[in-house]
């Protein structure tokens, strides 16, 4: 799966996704400091799922109706980096077909997926 990870995503998660065979563009490596609307536009133009820990993307998607190819919001505060990696990689593997065009939230207890209504 093609993914764009913004700089709020832990490097260990990016490493785990890459090890799982995903094509991940990591903005912390490529273009740190990129503004959120530009991050979302990059992911959309690349037809890539955006992976983020930044809640501001919910504002862009739901209130401003910004175009996106799918967003995965990671809400795993307080967990070890290794545990976060395991949860995120597993959730994306398990739910990959459902994530395109959706807004998903990964927490320690659940994955919530909200499909875009057109």
C-alpha cells in the first residue's frame, strides 16, 4: 500500500510499515515543517493514504472538506514505540481494503473507520 507519513508519526512506525512491504514517504525525512494542507495535498496527489498522529487533519477533512485518498489518525499516547508500531502495522494490514477514501482512527482498543459520503 502507498502511504505518506507526516512528521508526527514515530520513526519506528514508519520502519515497521516499510518492513511490512508498504511504500512509505516519510515527511520527517523528505520535507520537515511542511504545512498540513500541503501534506494532505501531497498524499492525495500521490493517491496515498496519509498516516498521522496530528488531529488537525480531521479539521481539514471534515470541516474544510479537503480532498484526500484516505487518512489514518494514530491515537496511541502513552504506549511504547514498539507497541505503537505493532498496533499500527497490524491495523493497516487488517483493514487495508477499507482505508482508501476513509478517515480511520487507530486506538489501543479499536480501529474506527468512517467512510467518505459523496
